[in-house]
C-alpha cells in the first residue's frame, strides 16, 4: 500500500519542492521523503547554505584547489571559520586542512605581536580587541561543535593564548569574552595549571 502511494506521488510530482535533473531526465521530488532516506540528499538540500559566498568558495575549492584570497586582501577569521564549518559538513577534508593552516598562519605571528604590544601598552588597543574578537569567534564555534575536527580549532585558540605567554589572559577585553565560552576558559585554566 505504501509503495503504491509513494509511486503515485513520484509519478504526479504532487507537493514537490525540489527538482532533480540528470542529463535529459528530471524528477519533481519532495524533500520530506528523500532526505530522511538518503544522506546525499539530506546534506545537499538541508545544509548550512545560507551564505552563497561560502558555498561558492567550497565549490571553487573542489574545482581548483584554491581559495580566491590573497595576502593583500586577507579573509576575516570569521569567514575562514564559517567556511571550515561548511567544509566539515560537506566532508571536504582538503579544504578543512587548508583553512586550519591559514588560521595557524594568522594566529601564530599575531601572538608574538600581541606579546610585544602588551609589554609596551597598558589597556586595550584596537588591534588587541580585534584579535580577541577573532580568537573568541574561533573558540565559540570550536566549543559549540563537538565532532573531532573541531578539536583542532580548539587547539589553535589555546595555542594562541599559550604563545602570548598567557598575557592575553591579562587583557580585560579578553577576560570579558572568556565568560561567554566557559569550556574554553576551563581548558585555558587546565593548560595554565599544567604549564611549567
């Protein structure tokens, strides 16, 4: 009985909300039927695709192995992190690896600059606030997602603080944001307690 009604719906296209095309054929389908039964359709039709720019970057990566970004006009950290979330969702390992590399390249030298500036300046400078905002964007996403790939993002955030010789943790803007990501703050505390 169910197979008959399903066949009728497929044949009629009644209530269809998606069209699938393959060469000269097309099917009028209903997401509510195909998504729960097929991970391919579930990911393709219900993914976090609210930002077409990110999806475009992921598609371009698949075709070219490059991101349309250069050192003169670097992506904001948030864009890299959001692209990482999409790449994880779409299981594009090579893109995730590239994003992690670029995040490390962003935060490692920034830790040294933060350390040098902090020694000279009391209070919060604009650069330090921006850096803390970027760091906490990474931390929020990393500590909200509990799958294995996000542990690497967590480590990038923790390493930044360690590489500043924990001076970042003395920054008032940093500390005000730490309250919003308690698991990150707890990991920082553990790291501080185990560091000799």
